[in-house]
C-alpha cells in the first residue's frame, strides 16, 4: 500500500479537519472530507477509502454508530481520533470494530504512524498466500499454524495451550488493539470482569517467553485498562538470508 492511498477524514471541527488534510496532502496521501456522520457513510460507500480517520463527537450521530454501520459491510481500518479519553469510551469504540484509538490533542506524527500501521495491515492481508493460514512471520517470531508451534529465531517457544491461543489471536490481528472483552470471548467464550486479572497473568507469561530469546523486540503492547496489541517488527538483520 503506497502513499496514494485514499483516506477519509470524518471531523466536524474545521481547524482539526484542515490540519489533518494538510498533513496528509504534504505526505502524498489522497483524502476526502466529511463533516458529519451522514456524509461519512455516503463517502465510505461511494468511494470506499482505504482508511477512515473518525471523530466520535459528530453533530448528527455518534461515531460508534458509524463504526457499527461500516463494520456491517466493510473491514476497512478505522482509526478513532477523539477528545473522549475515558477507557470506557475507548473500549466501546474498539469493541464496535475500530482498529485504533488516538486521543485529542494528538501529534500529527503519531497520527501518521498509526495510519502507516493500518496501511501495512491492509497490504499484508492482500498478499496472496501459498497456503492459507500456514505460517506467520513477524520479526524473529515465526508461527507454524499447521504444526501448532512457535519460534523465536531458531528456538522453539514452549507455550501452554492458552498462551498459544492468545499468541495466534494477537498474530492474526497484528497492529490492531484487541480489548479484554474481545480476547476473553474469543479464547474462553465468555466475558467477566473478574477474569481480566487471569488474562493479565497469561499475557505477562506470554510476553516473558517471547522476549526471553529476543529482548530487543517487544511484540505485545499493553493498553492499560483496554487491552493488547501485537506490534509489527522488522526482521532481525542477523537472521536475514
């Protein structure tokens, strides 16, 4: 995915909207603008942008409603950029289907970085696979789904069944923040706030095992009070062919 990708900016504040537009234009991105939810849905269905940058506080409808509507027909990455900073707001947006959440006031450099992550995920998803879901490679991490094994470099990581399921879930959603609620439902089939503590223990053990063989590459990023994200890492130069 190159810098000619089409980005939909959904923002009712003219100053913020112009800042985002100028930032994207100077980096070579194409963009369309929407000032409210109605325009956003029309733009999304008509032009099918690659990524949506979405404010939640729109004049005609809540941004979470837009996320749910778009998710009913499209998997395009949605990055929320909102003044709502409470964890409950972030969790609601992410559970509705948002891929990322950036709180205002925001750094344009961070916005661009989050955008690049979303576009890389699209590019990875669109790459033809020799065998669907056969393997996963991320930096020094290698997962052989068929064999049910994971490696850091040439060393196998000895994981419990739950740790392996968590690793695969994160790997298949690389770059996307997964909420506690989503992870618990996917792995255990149910959600209870009392189970979040157990999830943290499993994630801590998984992170420790991933970093024991390659401490220079942190794979799992914690979003306190929200969930976890698998980070995309570059291949270790020493391991490159």
